[in-house]
């Protein structure tokens, strides 16, 4: 199964957030990971998928709120939910890690909060100190802050290494042989 990185951010994003999302999408795709977004043709959603499509063989998934929404031309697999904002939970639960590029929209803030509640790792790219402190207070070790897309990728890699080490330790505890 391929590793899925959910890239969340506002539809009405700042230029800096769009630039970060494009780079992040490209860096994710270079590693063979899947880019998952809200799938619409605006903001961070569109920019992250656009960045991913700079890489041949990349895969982008868009989780859309309704059938009326215009799908980004950079989305390979659009999933129409007809759930409105409820689709934010699908975004989060379908991602192995959630990366937020910009916290100026209530939808993005809700996705970060849902990720923390679900126990998913969250990386905030270029968040203000107050934003990072707020989400760290909520999510403790689940929430990390990155100054750039490059640093976000490094943080994901460190989390993956830690997860793999823990899985290897668990495999040696006698429970690793159990098949469900």
C-alpha cells in the first residue's frame, strides 16, 4: 500500500501558502507517495496537486464535498462525497500524515483538529508561533512545525523511521506473529 500525505490548506490561500503547497506536492510525488487534497480547482488543494503532477507517475486523489464542485485538472482520482464539510474527516482518516499549508481557513483548522483527534501526525508548514503553540497544546507530540516544504518532508521521514523502528520492536515481542 502506498503512503498517503494529506495536504490541507485554504481555498483562498496566500501566495506563500500556494508556493509551499506546490513544492510540497512535488516533493511528496518524488518519493512515490500519494498526494491527497480536497480536490477542488482552487487554493492549496489545486497547488499541491499541480506540484505533484510535475513528477511522472505521480498519483493525486481529491476528496470533494459535492458533485457541483469543480475538480482540479491535476487530480487523478476524484472522490465525490456529497458530505460538504463532513468530507474533512474523510481527508484526514484517509491520510497517513496531514500537512497544513496555511491556517487561514476554518476548513483547514477543522482538518488539523480532526487529525489530532484521530491520532494522526500533523505538520504545520510556515505556521505562526501562536498557531503552532495552539495546535501543539492540543496534539502534543502529534503536531510538528516546519519552516518550509523541505523541512516538512524531513519531519515525515523521521516519523516514518520512528514508526518502522517501533514496528520492528513490536514484531519481536511475540505479538508480531499473530495474523488477523
